[in-house]
């Protein structure tokens, strides 16, 4: 029984750790390794609305900041990306996902979005430059 519970909770614990890392008060986004350069650029982000996908541009800068909806920071751990958008303090949206050849996740295998730490949707992004 304990093994089953641990397996089910492990992804949530990892996600919570990423959220704490990126959204700490007055935190500066950290780009910890060489994989980060692959994330820098401009994307079209597709978010599932329940009746289709909405799309909006997103730019990830080399310094760990970005342009996407509102105040944006990002960090990566290898090929895993976390983008945090602060809508108003303390409300945050967090987009997590993995780098692919064409962008971040895919329509077939979308990433997870979190609202204040709670999973609440899916998304993917296509790199445009």
C-alpha cells in the first residue's frame, strides 16, 4: 500500500518542489545548466480551453525572464522547463513541461499547467525562433 501511495505522490512532490524553487518571494530565475540555451527563444503557446486550444506568443530570455501574459520567470532542470507567470501577488500560474524537437511538449503529449500549485490544465508550445 505504501509503495502505491509513494508512486502516486512522487510527481506531485517534484512539482511542488519546482513551484517553491521558482516562486519564492523576490526570487530571481535561475538557469542552472547548459541545456538552458535550447529553451531561449520565441514560442506560440497553445492552452486547452476545454473547447479547443487558445494560443498566445511567449518569449523566454537568456536571463531567466520572459514575456508571456504577465510577469514571467523561467528555469530548467535538464530538459524539464518550469515557466511561472505571476498574475497578481500571490496568484501564480505555472507551466511545466519537457523540451522537444519542435518546442515544449506537443498536442499529442501535452504538458501540465498549475494554478497556485494545483494541476488545472494542459498546454504545449511550438518554437518559432
